[in-house]
C-alpha cells in the first residue's frame, strides 16, 4: 500500500491510553505511525475472533516499527522437544519466547511450515505426519477461514459494484497494472494493457487487434443468421436464459479448409496472443469457432464464468481462456465488467479483451474472471467471442464436452446434429 492509497482517519489522532475500534476484514492492510517516534512507545492491537494481541513498538536503533505477539507462547521447537523428552522420560525444559513475526496470515503459515519441517525432520512415516499436522493445523484453519470470509465479502460486493459501474455513462476503462509491446505473426507493435495478473487468472486488453475488414466479414456473415443467444444447460444442451439477452450466430470455419478462410489469420492471432501471454500451448484442431453476438437496447449478459471458476482441477477439453473481439460499440452502455476484480472495459472497435482462468498448476480461477456484459442503453453492440479449450483435438473436438470439460450425455449427442 502506498501513501496515495492510504485512508486517513477523519477524527482526531489516537492519544495515549485511547481505545479505537477498527471494523475490518481479513486481507486489509494498515499503516501504523507512532507520533513522535520515541523508543519504548508502544501501541497494542487486538485482532481476529481469537483476540490475538499484538504490540507495535519503535526500534530506535534500526529506526523501524516492529510487531510482536503480546504474550509468550510455546513454539514448535518446545512442542517437539517436549514430545521427545516425554517419550524418553526426561525432564522437560522451559518454553522459549516466540520471535517477532509479520502480521500476515500467509506469512504466519509459511513460517510455521518451515519451522515444523525443520523440527520434525528426524521423524519418519506416521510420526512425521502427526508432528507436522499437530503444529500447522491451527494456522491452516485460520487461513482457510480468512479466505472464506474474504470470498464472501467479495461476492456480496460484486453485484453492487457491477450495477454501479454499468449505470455510469462516464466510467472509463480501468487503468492497466502495466503495459508492454509485442508483435504477432501478421500484426506488429501491439500494445498489451495488463489489467489483472494472478496465478490462476489474467485479464488483458489489446487495441487495434481486429482489422476493419475482419469486423466487416464477421458482421456481414452474422446478420442474417442471428438467433436468440443461449447458455449451456446442465446436460450440455443449449438453453435460452433471461440471464443472457442477445442474438448470436456461429461462424464455422472448420467445416471447410480453414487455411483458405478469410478469418483464419484472425483465429491464429487469437491463439498466438493467448499462448504468448499465458504460456499455454493451445492449437487450432478441435477448438470452438467464432461466436458472433449482437446486443440491442436493454440486452445484457449477467455475471457468469466461461469455464470452471471454483479453483477446481482443470478437466481436459474444458475451457481455459476467452477472447472478446469488439467490432461495434454501443452509443451508450454495453461495457464489459469483471465483477469480482473491479475491472471495467469500455468497448472500442477493433480492440480485444482477453482473460485466462487456469494456472500453471492445473487449477482453475476462483472467481476473478467472472464477468458480465453491461446493458446496452442506446445503439447496437457487436462482438465476437472465442472460447479456447485445452486438451481438444480433431478426434476429441469441443462439442463432445461442456464448457468445464465434462463429457456431454451420449443421449443428447445422439439426438443432436450440432451442439
């Protein structure tokens, strides 16, 4: 947290012996400032339901503030030593005061794991497992509870944030975390604006990614074929839903020789950009085709995920990334909102928004790429979506599995010409 992001208390400074409640949640960061910085001055804070008390003191020699637990506790070394001495019928020794530690749940757990590993390393098999489990279970439970609370808070706020941002005609696109320039096989010097860069979820946008000629082909092809947009049903079938009000058409280049298709270059460019930014190795065979989507006034797509977004393990042939290609922006409304990442993208002809939702460890995003299409208030919006899958091939094409990778019921496949 930098000084520009810090929230300054509106009331008077906290005086000596004052008590001041801070209503917060796990994950908040605070800046503590003791004024004046005098050696020996301390502030006490009590946090969490377990009422862990912390002391903030000024170290005059190092000129820093340090945090200490308020009371002496038995650390892992003493627990292990006590177990060993008890087993050997030896007298136990006094506990050692725990060293200062950072006020951070993840740091606490990692330090506990390191200590437990060091102190349990001479044990073997079941004894080692029990030793590790007995010393890290409390910290793991606290970290799990903190994550659950943070997720609940994020989910409760996301709808309010989405409705607020969608209703603001003057809301600009989110500022990038950073930007870089790259080149594709057929387009040079593209600027990539990175909006989110997490282990299991990434969001980035690229201007001038789709040419005018490519947009014209997509819109001309899609206009006479438009039908009510659908969502994937539980059995893998396509069903109409009020959560998605729009019209769509498919552009199927795989029924003919794709290399002769006028949009083959765009399709390859989408995969190349996705692979470049994520480290994936996605290839064309078996992938979903372009889906052309038109939104009229009052049309929208409520918050949803394109694949799994529950931090589960990826299932082969399931979706891992999405590209949204903008060919016509509405006069008002129609932005793309990532409801749980506080990211907002205003459409612009020729631009593209990409997002991926699988990490290098094979686990899926846990909600940060949930997104929505804000209601169109005036005019039309035309986009083309490319949903990309990992594990598909010519013999295992996308339409055999639902978006998460679960195989579609054979009964439905046998009675359907095309998914």
